[in-house]
């Protein structure tokens, strides 16, 4: 083994970054510990809870199951990249207004999962919402408020488009 | 996780050269491998990322009407592919059944097969669809049926330095259909207690050919040839479906573990086989 760190270039929240990381470091570790983006959370660290979810090249991924070196040349959106300045994304606003945030640990993952869902399916049924968010555990809300927030965000996004 | 090196191969020859190094192991979606390496269950000194190799990313219909499916194509691309959804709906469905959305963005059917879990959902589907594996290695390329790939839990026929490149699926026959059903206590994000895949081809109202394969009831995903053969030439009547399901039950060699008892899994083998046959039959009638 070479034991050498690897230089990785990627775009995080529309900004080019370059970092030096160990091949064994997950994207989650590098986002949090090197870039200081602590929105993505470490829950289970094995792909079950969804608290670490980010969007990588347009796809929702568990950043605990991606090595940072695998993200070379990729574009990543984390929860920090969703609001435009002081203006919240409609999905973030819907989560607030519906009370879909309690302890908040699952929220960054759930909001990015909602974005990934609505970007491909603008008008999901309740069944689709529950199925497509199944990789995200929330121990506070019982999910009903989350589903309401997703429906509100979907309706608002459709209105903006119309 | 212990230290390892990482290299992203850009071509098949480059990947084979890297995989010839001691302690090298291919990395596709990583949704099983990284978890296992963190737990110390699998070791590697060098991870060879195979996701940027064109052959492993292929997802296209070949001129003969079959499907060329690269080993590293993520599940989301499979179930979003209009032609796969139309012509191989059982394959699209199982790609959407494995894990949740963020898993499906990374996990591949090549990885599902190489991980060689007896409960791998996609493997029985690939088996009943007649898929063959294309394997590249230092000695050249070999092709073998998917049902011959796994040799035990976590064990496969891959020799050191070999790489699963992809799958070749034959064109669906006229009046054929396939389906996979599994039993899980939760509807999503769960691992099969047992699963059954069935494929049926009809001819003049009778069953010309059927294939049945089971998940999570043996050390490997299990093709049950005698259950499929029992249906050949028979009308698609319930008594025959039940007889085939009984043969599937008899072939199951399950264990008792935290997900279910051996007795329950034998029961599920019969029930799921019969229901998968009914679902495959409904599709064959529409095709």
C-alpha cells in the first residue's frame, strides 16, 4: 500500500473545492470534518437511516456509503446548498410550516430526499412519497407531518411552474 | 476501516491489471462492500473502482432483442429505462425493491450477485430470465448461467483477478412473463425471509416452458428445474401450479435464523412460488 492521501476535486454547493483525503474516508467524513459542512449527519453509518443523504450528480446517495475519492469530478448538493441566501427553499419552508421538524437529525436527509423525489416526480401520491422516503428514519414525527410537508412543497413547486 | 489504496479504472484491461495485484478487490456501488469492510468482514489492500469502465456501464438492447446489462449499472438506471420496464418488468421491479432510493442510486445487480447473499433479491429474477454472466480475467472471457455463479454464502466462482463484466439476457419469448415476490415483515428496506421468481412461456393456451428460482432458502439462490419442468406441456390450471409449488417447497433447504424458522421458510417457498407463477402467468397472457 502506498499510504498516500489523494487529492480530490469536486463541486460542493456550486463551489469548486479541492481536498486531500485518505481513500478510506467516506464522503460524509470529508464533508463534515474537512469542509465543515455538518448538515449531513452520521446516524447508522451503514446505509439504513438516511441521515447522511446528499445529492451526488443529481442522485440521492448515502454519503456514508460513498468514498470521498469516488466523488472525484462530481457535483454535490448538501442541505447547506439548498437555501439561496436568506431565502429558504420551498421544501425547507414546507417542513417548517408543517411542523415536520422536531429534533432535526433526520431533516437534512429528508429534505434532500424530497428534492430528489420532486425533481423526478412533481406530483407524487402519498404512497409514492412514503415509499420513496423509506430509507429515512425519523423517530419524532411519526412521518405524517413529513408527508404533509412533501405534499405542500410539491403543490407549491407545481404552482411556480404553471 | 483499515487503510487501503484506491484506483478508478477507466478501461477493462486497466481494471484487470489492477485486480491482478495482491489484495485487490473490485468496488462497484459499495453499498455492501463498504459496510462489510467497516465491520471487518471483508478485507482489501486496493479497491479498484469499476464504475467508470464503459463495458460495466452498458444498458442497452442488442440487435437480437436481448439486453446487455453492465455489472455496475445502478438500480435506478435499470428501473428508469423505458424498454426494460416494458420488456423485462420483473427486472425493473426488483431493481426498485432493493434497499431504498439512496441505495438504488449506487447499488448494482453485478454487486448484488457478487455479494452472493442467499437472500439477494435480483438473483432469482436473473436466473428465471435466463441471464448469463460475462466474466473477464487474466485467461480471457468466460460466460456462464447466473445460477452457476454463487457457490455458498458470500462465495462465488470468481477466481483471483477475475471481474464480472455484465449480464446478457435473451429476448423475452412471445407470450412469456416473469415475476418475483418476497416475504418481508416490513414493506420497504427489509431483507427477504424468502423469495420466489417465476417465468412462464405460453403456447396455444398451455405452458410451454417455466422456470422457478428461490431466494433465502438455501446457501445460494436456488434454481428448481424440476418445479419448472413439472409445468411443461400442462394447462395453466391451479392444480399444476400447486404441484410445482410443492416441488419448490421440497427443494428448499432453509436454515432457522433471526428472520424466520426453516419451517416457515419452507412454507413460504410453496406460497410465494404459487403466487409468483400466477403473476407470471398474468403477464404471459398480456404479452
